[in-house]
C-alpha cells in the first residue's frame, strides 16, 4: 500500500481536506401555525444545511419572543429555496431556547 506524501494531499479552506465550500443559496423562512402566517419576503443567503437549521431556530425564537403568551405548539418554520421548493420544516416545539 502506497502512502501519499504531503504534496499529494489537497487542502482546502480552513484546513478542510478535499472539501469545497458549499455555494451560498437564498432561503426563505416562513412561519405557519394556528391559521396564521408570517412570510419571509426577503430571505437569507446561506451556504450549509446546518446554517439553514440554525436560522430556522433563530426565526422561531424571535417570533416567540415578540408574540407574548401565544400557544406556539402548532407553529412551524417552513424553509423554502429560491424556487419555492420545501427544504426544511422545523416545529417550534423542537427549538431549544437558551436561558440566561
């Protein structure tokens, strides 16, 4: 078995071996529940599925923080790509709120 020398190993950004950065894509984060909806008309440019999930959680937390004592158990964040295809549906009940 041959061992690669250092010159044969491709190193990308931030020391990630063999991985290219994912292109940034536009996502919209709509909130739906209880017969109401809050639509994201601007969207957000993100480059990974982890960033999309984290942004969905932030959107849910921001809406819950501004909504008083509303019952959020039926609410979801419906994430759509620029073409309108569903990318992620995240229930507000799955969002972990950090207490300070």
